[in-house]
């Protein structure tokens, strides 16, 4: 995590190199040298920005395919060239100075503009390339979405895909993700979004747990049952009856988890009831590990949607993937 710290002293005057149109006083060699100097400076700024986003010199070096010592040297050269300190180094973390924050913000805009230009060309061709960082809930690896991701990877072999499957929410902007799949009902206003589909949920319990309770006939019969809670959902479940009536059941829970897969496992082990994605529930039914509680009743389904930053560096590649997923679910 980068902290904002005051800069040291007055910012020294910066040298600005301007490449003017060639005339009789400017030789081609001079223009080439000036151009190379500017390109090198822009490259160093991009590397500095990567260090900030990755958090450490070592992580940035791994990301860029350079030696950590070389990355550190480039940032030091940039600081010497600008005459300011951009980063404070300690053994445990890097901290941006005020000047570092300003440069990083401008660098992000510069890199976003460059990537947008490249992306505007790539998707229009038959051979788009680049890298996308994607985060999605872990349980989607057991759904048809994993098939769609695989199909996209085969259709666009030059696009590098880096997945992070976790049920814990990620900060797409702060952690540098190009696309996130979220499951639920909320929406983040700072992100672009598109609904892709809906996951149905079923209420389940183990056969032994069901045998220990009186068979329910109404959702309100479940208010004193043991519920297995999910950290990223409210502590109540909305149920719809066979006739369309809606009821809200407050969960009595002494056990909660942050993983949909662990909801399944705890239910199998007889610790209570839980509303889990239909694909997980059907797996339990097929194995005889779970039974359907109140089969005529339906817990509220969960929308899943694609979210991405408003100024993503690779927005065109991101929307290419979003459209691919949307085409696979034409009626969300």
C-alpha cells in the first residue's frame, strides 16, 4: 500500500525537450537523438508507474521481465533526471512523495491513452492481442462460465488471460483488474457494468439434518433452524412461495464463511441449511449428500454481471470479452 508523504524541498526546474520541425539548423541526427531521449523518458515513467501499481520493485520486475536491480536503477535515474524524489524506500514498503503521486496520476492517463489507441486497432483486426486481468467468484469454475472463458481463450490465442478466482470481493481499480464478475444485487457507480445472466439458488441440507427436524411446509417454519451464513450476503433470505408470495426469513446462524464451496461442504456435514448456487446443489443431490428443502419454494436468485473501470487501459479488449460472454447469454 502506498502512502502519500510530503516531498523534500522545492521541486527543481525540469528540463523539457521539445522536438521541433526539422529546418536547416537541425540535423536529422539531432532530431533522432532528441526523439530517443523522449522515448527513454516515457519508458522510465511507465516503469515507475508499474512499480507503484505492483507495490514493490521485485513484483514490478517480475511483471516487466526485468531484473529488480534494473527496475530500481531506472526509477533512480528518473528521479535524478527530474530532480525530485518520487518514492521513499524502506525495508518493508515503498511510499510515494507528493511529486510521485502527481507523476503517477499523469502516467496512468498517458498509459491509458496509449493502450486505448492500441486497443482501437487490435480488436478491429482478426488477431487482437494484449493481456487481461480478470477476477470472478471461485464457484463459477463449476459453471458454464468456465466453458465460455475457455472458448474465448481458444478464439483469441494472442490475448493473455490472468484469472483470479476468489469469493472475496476485489477492488478492481486499486488492484489493477481489467474485468470483474460479481454475483449479487448491488452495483458500483464508479464502474461500467453489463448484466450477463442469473444464478438460481436452492435451499439444501444433509439427509441427517433433515431427519432431525420436522418436515417444513412453509418458509416461516425455518426461522429456528440452523443456517450456514455467507459473509457477503445479508443475514436474511428472501423466499418466494409456489403461489408467488414473498417472505423474508431472518437467518439464525452461528457459523458463517466467505466461500460458496464451503457452504456446500458444511451443509453436507450436517451443520444446517443454506441457499447455494443450483449447480452446487444438484451435485449434492446426485451424490446423495444433500436434499432439497422446501422444493416448491425459491430463494431469490443472484444476478451476475461484468464490471470494469471507466478508464481501463485495455477497455477495447475488455469489452471484446464482455461481448463474447453476453453473446453466450443472449437473454439475461
